[in-house]
C-alpha cells in the first residue's frame, strides 16, 4: 500500500515553495492590466487627463482673461493679424487697443476705397500709419482660436468653459453616485417594505421629465452655479440606484456573504467589506458613462439660456453663442464643439474599456 | 446530560406570495418539516437526499441563517432558536459552515490573509504578528503553503479554494461544522484530498460534523451515521454501513440501488429499483407518506397517515409502515 | 468498418495566457451501434474533443490544428459548412449536460422537436407533429399530445432531459454524443435517464459516445472506454479491462480515489497535486508530475499510445517497457 500524503499543491503558476511570501494580484490590478492593453481606452484616459489639465491650468498661460472684452476687435478669425491702435485720450495718456486687420477698413470710412486698401496693405507689411488721432501698427500678438463677437479670446474662453463643464460633470456625477449608491444599497440590503418604498420613489421620479425638473429648479432658484451641480446630480442618480440595488440583491445570496453572516460579523462590516467592494466595478463603469451624460445636460441647459450666467462660459454656452454666428464666424462654433465632442468621445472609450477590464466575461478574451 | 446537538421537531416553512400589488399568501413550502435528530460530540452525520429535499435549508436552519418556523435547535443544551439576533451573532463562532461552490464562497476582493484574519478575530482582536502566525498555522493545517496568504481567491484552483474555505470555517475554532456538498463541485481526484482533510480535521479537533451530499458513496465513507431526507422529512437514519448495505426504507433502497458502481462485475450484479417520475413539488406534498406516489410497495394505508420515524432495528429508525412486510 | 474514426485531432485555444492545448493528438474509433465512453476530469479535453468533431468550437479563440474525423467517408473537420450541417442534427446528434440551457426557453417544445424534421426530412408539419408525439411517448413522457405544446420551463429537470433525448433521437441518428447528460440530475432520475438512453439505443441501433467524469456511469453503460488526461488519451480498453487491468497509473489512481470502493477508516487514496497547466509545454508524460511511478525518462521522453494487449492501449512509458505490471495491486485497495 503506497499511501501518498497530502502534499502542498503549490500555487498555480509559481510552483515555488520558497519561504518568501507571494504577493497576490487583486482583481483591481488585474483590471488595470487589462485596461492598459486596451489602446483605445488608454488613449481615452490620457486624452481626458490632458484635457482636464489643460482646462485647469491653461487659462493661466494664454495671456488673456475670459471676461476682458475688446469691442473693436469684433469677431476676429483665428491667427488673424492684430493691429495696435495707439491714441491719446483727453488727459494725454496713450490708449492702446487692438483691431483686426479685416476691420481696419471701417476705421477710414470717409477715405476713398483705393486709399483704404493701400493703408491696410502697408500696415500688413509692417509699416506704421499715423492719422490725426491714432497711430496704427502691426503687433506680434495673435489669438490662436480667434475672438468672439465681443473681442474676447476664444482659447481662454474654451478652456475656462471646459473648467465649468468638467466641474459640473464631476460634481453632479459625484452627487448622483453618492445618492444612488446609498439609496440602492439600502434598498437592496434591507429588502421587503423598505425596498418597496424606496424603489417606488425611484419609479415615480423616472416617470417625471427630468430635464423639465432641472429647468424648473433653475427658473425658481435662479441661475446658481452650485444649484446646477445639485440639480443635475439629483436627477441623474436614479439609474445608479437601480444598478446598485440589483447588484446588492444578487450578491446578498452569494455564499461568501452567507459565510460572512455565519462568522457573526456586523451588518455594517458585511456591507462595507463584503458588499460595497464587489459593486464598485459596475459603479465605476456607470460613473464614467454618467459624466458625459451630465455634461450634455449642462450643455442643453446652457443652450436654453439656463446655464452659468455670463460673462462666465461653459462649453454649452459657447456652443450656443457659436451656433448663432455660425454663418459669419464658423470658428466660434467649431472650437468649442471640437473640445466638447472629443472629451465626450474619450470618456466613452474609457467607459467601454473599463467595462471590458472590470467585467472580463462580458467581452471575448 | 443533554446531547451535543439536538434538533427537536424542527420546521422551516416559506410562505409563497402571489401578486405584486395585492399580495396574498398562496401557500407554504414546507422545506423542513419536523426533523428530529441528535448528534454526539465528535460524531459525523451524513445527510443524503435529492435536490429540493430540503437538506440545504436544514443546514441553513441549524446555522440559524434562516430562523426556524417551529421546533428548536439545541447546541450543547442552549436553544439557538430562542436567541435574539444579537445573541445569535455572539454564538456564531461556535458553528461554522463549508459551502458547495468554492468559487462563490470566498469574497473575490479579499486576500486569503484578510479573509482568515476576519474569521479568526471573531474571537477577539489579535496583534498583527500573532495573527499572521495563526493564519500561517491554519493554512498549513489545510495543506496550503503559508507564503500564499497574500494571494486572492481567483489565483487558486477549485480544490485549493475549498481548502481556504475550510480554513476559514476552522478559524473561529467552532465545535460544529456543517458541510453542504463540500466536494460536489470538485473533480474525483481532488474530492478524495478534501474528504481526507475533513476526516483528519474532525478527528484531530474533536469536531462534530453534519456532512451533506447527494452522493451516497461519499457519505457512506465519511460518516458514522446516515440520515436520509425526502421532501423535508427524514425517511431513515442509522449507522452508515447498515443504511447503505441493508436499507430499510423503500426510498433508501431506491437511492442506493440507483448509484452505478465503478466496477463492472459488481455493477452487472446490481439490483436496480428504478423509481418512476420526479420528486413531487414541496409546495403541494402528497398526503400520508410523502414518498407514496413513487413507492413500489405503496398500499392504501400509506396514502392516509404520515408514518412516524420509529425504531425498527436496534439503532435504526425508519418512517415506513411496511418495513416488516417487505 | 468503423462508423466514425477520429485521427490525430488537435484543438488549441489561443488565449491571453498562451496557447492552451485542450486536445492534443486524440484518435479513436466508433463502430456502429457501439457504446464508447470518454472519461476524464474537468479540463481533460473530453468535451472539446466532441465539440471539435461537430464544428461547435468557437473560433477564435479555438482552432483545430490538425487531424481528421471521418464519418461515412466525409472528413467532418475538412468538409464545408453546408455538408456538416446536413450531418449534424440528422445523422449525428448531441445531448448536453444542462437541458435548460440547450432548450430555447421562448419556443414551445413542439417547435423545437419538429425543427430537425422540417429541416432535414422535408415532411409536412402535421406529420412532423405526429412524429414528435411518438418520440415523446418513446422517452416515457405521459400525456405527450398535450405536453408537446409546453414551454421548456414547464417540465422538471428529468423531464427536460427526456425532451432533449427525444429531440436528439427524433431523426434516428447513427451517432449520439452525450456530454455528461446525467451530471446535473439526481441519482434516482439519473438511473431513469441512463436506462432510457440504453433502451432507445437498443431500439434504434445508434452508436453512443458517452462523455462523463463518473467511472460508475462508465461501468454501467459503456463497452469501450477512453481515459483522457490533459488533452490526451492515456489509456483505452474494453470496460472490463479498464477496471480489471489498468495499464496507466492515472487510470489506476483515479479508481483508487473513489470512496465507493474504499473501506471505512482507511484514508482515501489521493492523487497529489493538480492537473498541469495546458498553456505550458509538457515534455514527456503529462501525468508524470503527479505519478507515483514516474522516473526521469517519463518527464523527458515523448509518450505515444501503444497497444499492449488486444484492444488495450496505454500511454505509460514504464508499462510499455514492462517495468510495471499489476497497477491495481500496487496501489492497493
């Protein structure tokens, strides 16, 4: 009889029985590895981080502020040469402001056409022109994205607008995640009557046209920045609550939760250590898809004139402005639209990638 | 002196509701219906039955994961079913469970170390060094290298996970272990490793165990006594070898005879009793003896009165009125 | 002449972890009307073998790397899809482990039963329905005329497996592949289903390939057995021989670890360790790391299946060299 004793089967890959402890790979790290292999999602993440950084710090380096108007510039196209007009005020101190080369002609309305063009051509070549009140000369300053109808630098406004849009996206999503996760977790874990009541509330809110609610809130309480966060967050949590509730209910009957109950652990510990970490995956996935949703809603509100009050800008507000002057100055629509949609794209790619990474069964691998 | 574990007329019923707005009780599922059982300290009781017979519900009722509708569970003389939830929680480290599916019974987000630390500390907080030492000892006991404690469950195979689950069940130093189909999800060659481990642990630690399985040959090998369950009731109980080799109850006979023997010579000689149909729904159990619709020896009296679980031979009890005749 | 002959089948899966050699050089013969058992643990490649034959391997990640499966002069692995479709479901049928997942829950059983008839035999709906009723009666479903129009969920587990069998046999196939058909069922129901398959096989003369992990079922059911381990066949023989004279240590060890044959009180025989990782190259015998008899040559030398006695093949180098004789006694019951 050759009885074999139970031996250490050894871990799957290593096979080493060495003394040093073998560090495990958590599912989070596994997911991170999978995400890194997904080029599209990773570039989404990098792009999004770059965009956040640009919007956060960019306005400090553009050399312009978002609210300073230069009416004489009007809507000047991107990179259009700017002419400095230096003149004397009553007190004698020189006054400087810029005008776009294309609008220079308006400055000499009483001159004959040929003269106007000659002067404009000269200045464009770097010469200085002087009339009775002003001196005209070419400057080195340029507006990369041009200016809007009030002569404000569009690049600065797009970046500052990005700050608002992203902040609304994040803050409102945070509000919706907090409410949604708690609401769903309580409903799912408690079950019975509590669940019934909580989920009927969600059903009722679902049935209401939520854009209308936000509009009503904004109209009643005025166009307030903080209120915008809260209002959008408060209507975006419904789906989150449903997702979390469903997850908690299916987890509740898993054997590892029964095992935790068998150990005599407190309910608090069971929820915090055993349930919540296991619903974070779907929550993260849904969150990355909620951010663009919220940003779109903000844009809709701004489009309706219910967004942030001027002179503050947001991508939604800029799009609204741009759409109005689309025929004459397309760049005013083009740049905000480019920034907005590329950010939405990157978030959606990231969200898709996260779903594949956190839930490998859903994708073929 | 009272028994170590005593189940006294234990009943677990689930009400069935129909409708969502106007909920009305449509009946009850008598998942566990009057189970009378006792276990000595250090005894291994095998519980066999087919799916839906209530063996898992019985396990969870003894564990008080489901509170019983009637009857009582006495552990060392204390009636667990009388305790309030807080008191039950305080008692829980004394009785632990091993689950069927080693892929579902471990929290995927916790390392082996964390899962075991949590289980050990149900008996009180420990210093880090002592804790790690204890975890290493536990892992060695169940046959896993201690240097694997920082790994996550998904990095282990099914058999290894079941070892981890066993280590977790042992961690609070329980007196009673309930193992609900602990080897059913495992391959044959891994099964025997786990069975050996469980037997060794029970012997070394004086554990009392209820071993639940649908596989009668595993149960025969591992347990001292076997209880046969059908539709929420006990059909027969007695010493393991006797129940399998000379079953009294017609249901036990059918159950034993249905198992193919991995030996062609004995297999050819096997007397087969093939039952007709499937087990009936526990929502609407048959009258009288619950086994009568499938029983080859049924007679009129069986359909009327429910037979009691009575001593038919020394140490052997069965719930059938025709045992003397067949 | 064999009805189905599988030669040197190799099916690999291309996964993130590497190339998994799920089936590696598997050959077997199936005679008409014969019952052949393939036994092995999970991951041994027993199901993948049969799925490969029927073209049911998802590609990618799976890929059939080589081999032939000749059925009635047609290579199932090489023929075009249309040809395979005409054979599959008509001349070769399959039943699966879980009847619920292989029946469409949204279609009445009647629709699913007559589908192969309408597709393959081009008979009228009326006639097909009549035949469906007969086929349900033949698998022991009472009141078949009414139950024919039930949805799958209205049947119990055992009844559903009966429906599956009726469906698989309705076109009177020459080969039935049964992939663990009783694993999900209770023993009393398992006994009914095994009995049923046996009876229908006798009536129709169908050859059956029975895939299982349960040596008991093999002993009860099969005439010829192939033992698989790590994607390879390690031993094959008539059922009696497999049990009476095991020629491969894995087969012997597997039998020893079954509690049914054990005396109480003695610890169960165990096979130490775990099955190998199939994504890593395995020089030598795949069982050698767990084998009590392994010698250095077992780990290095390539192994092949060789015939040692009449229709008894083993892939054990030491047995082939005559160094091992009575494995049954050596392991000790």
